[in-house]
């Protein structure tokens, strides 16, 4: 598989679990210290060689577009007035728009995680692989999950699903679990994904989470599924992948190593993520650690 240079980020959800905070602010723009969640995802993509990022959103996501746009003159004038000490901030806000080529698409179509890809399909060439990911969960890893996925796809010659090892038995009831031939300790040649099987019925300990690296041959299957969709239930990516697997296409579940999975779409997990990122911050970490220690006495 050739290296992908395009990615699609699904960002059309309403973030209802965080209302009223998300009434006016997209959930993808909620901060982790001093960056919105979606920026961490974009930085991962750019580090893996992605040049074109297609963000599939909705009418209330204008703040995402503004964040990755060139800074407005009012902000720049304010920063210039701060003198040399504010100069690094000018460079910082300018750099956001230069990270990649950003394309924004309004989501139209049925409910389901295949719809953002269908909305962006006209922007993907017939021979182009693509990374598909979400803006409210990610795997913080070194190398990044996308770098690991690209390396795996080049080695294995097939589509790659990012996976995490199950660390708590309750997770067998929360995630889809990869089934198939175990190639090594962290890689499975997928025959199917078993949704929330419970520990007793789980075919492996690899949970499919967060992102997909899809070969170019995915999109004809996506179009066929779109034409066949009858409007009932979800328009989901999993049945499309299953059809491809059944017809001989290679899909692999690959454990992303040296990393931690964060689901910031959940209130408690969002709080845990903020704490983790705060503790590892060079400036904030020591004081935050002391504060938590004092609170827990």
C-alpha cells in the first residue's frame, strides 16, 4: 500500500454528554491544557505525513475552521502590543494554518460512522489510501499511532485498524474485539470484529478503537453500501469492511504500542486525560501533583 497523504476526521457530533458546555462550543474544541482536543489529532496526522485533512462537520462547528485559519488582525494587534515576550505566540497561532491543507465538508446523510467517509469520498482519488479517525478519542503514543499504522500497512500490505490491548475485563463489554489469525503478539489478520462479546466469548484481547487506515479499494464498497442502504438503522463502516474481508481483502488489527488510549467524549475519561496531560507538563506538573497529593490526604 502506498503511504497515505489524506485523512478524514469525523467531527459532526453534537457532544450531548457535555451539554450545556457544547451548546455553543464544539466538543472537539474542548481544551486539554492549552490545545483543543482536535489539534492533538491533527498533529498526529501531520507527523505521519498527512498533508490534506478533510474535517467533516456540521453547522455548529465553525470554531474548528476558525482555529485552523490564519489569525485575525485583532488578535495579532493585541499580541504585537505585548512586545517581544508575545512574539512566540504570534508564531504559534500562525503555524496552526500552515500545518496542513484543511478542507471542511458539511455532513449530510444517514446516522452512522460511514457517513463522514461518504461525504468526503469525492475528495479522495481512485488510487489513494486514507486515514479515517475521530476528533474526540485518540491514542497518545511514541511513535504516534498513525506512524505505527502506516508502517504496519507497508509491511502487511492491507488495511489497518488501530487496536489496544484489553487491560480491564469490563472493556470486553465496551469495545469490538478483533477475531482472526494471530500473526504475532500484537497483530491479527482479521476475519471479523465481535462487538462487545464479554470476556468469556472474546476471540482475542485486541480491541478495535479510534482509527482506520483504509486502502483505495474501500471506496467502491462504500459507494455500493450507500446505494443499498435502506434508511433503517445505522450506516456503519463495520459491515462494509466485513464484506471486503469476506471477498478476500486484507484487514489487520494492530496494537498501538508505547501509548495510552484516551476517550475524551466521556466526562470521567476527559477529566482523567486532563490530569494525565497536566501531570506530565514540565511547568504545571510539579504544582499539580502537589495539589492532588494535598487533596488526597
